[in-house]
């Protein structure tokens, strides 16, 4: 066995030892449930008893607390700012949660949003107490601190696509809670114009709404 092969073997052994030690530490502190028995029935989907269980619960808890979608970037910021896990582990978790139906995704221009499904809602309701109070407080504090940005991202959206006529259709939406305030579709000649319009909509939608409302109501 060559030096390179021996080094690789040693690295793998150390990596497995470190991972196992970290998981055991999380369990001792109550961050990962040592046993995540899933009751039989249709209400609660499988979460599996693994190191990723905690990460799934954090995603579900964050989505449940916001009562709306979160972007991949926002979820990543929650995890990375508190050192819960790495970006790549989070992407694995999100992919698995999509496959098992715990969350649903919606692709928008330059970002992907995730929302809680009925199965995910049932899961977080059942496993709520398996998330340590410390982590729950951290996530709640984060969501409060970034509430405005999260609300703007999830409630004010803009996307565009190329049409058969070779121009671009810009789709702008604004919601307040569950009420749809505006839903506009505008055609522009270039992708650059479509991109600029989408960016401005996200930043200036309240002003646009006020001007539009006053103009349409004026006699």
C-alpha cells in the first residue's frame, strides 16, 4: 500500500471518528433526538434517525414560524450564521425533504423558495419538543431580526421568461398575508429591461402600488 493510500485511509478513519463524536455530543446536549420513533399512520412522514434529523427539524421549524416560504439563501444563512452544519449538508437535507414530501419548492428567477407541506406541518407538530429550546430561541430571534427582508422576499416576487415572439414577459406579484394585492404581467423587448424591471419591483413595489391605486381611483 502506497503512502497516498495510507494517508487516505487515515483521513477516512479520522473523519468517521470526528463525525460520530460530533453526533454523540449533539445528542448529549439535546440537540439531536437520540430516538426519533415515527408513529404509524398517514399523518407523519418518515424523518429517519440520523445526524440529519436535527437539520430537517430546523428547516421545518423555520418554515412553520414564518408561515410562508423561505429562499435557499435565507435557510442557508440561518444554518451558517449559527454553525448548525455546512452549506453542502443543508443542500442534501433539502433535497431529501423534497423527495419525502416534507417541503415543496418553487423556482423563481435567481432563487428557489421552500414552503411547508401538510406532511411537513404534521412532522414539526409531532417532533417540536425534539428541538432544543436554545435552537428554537436562536431561530425565532433570527426570524424576528430579518422579518422585513423575509416578508419582502416571500410576498413580493418578480420573474420573467422569453416568449415565442422573442421578447420577455415580466410577471410581478405582491401579497399581504394571504391576500393578493397585485398581479401584473408586462412585456418588454430585451432581457436587460426585464431584469431591471424585476429588480425594481422587489424594491419599489409599495411605491408602485400607491401610485397605481391613486391613478386608477382618481376622477
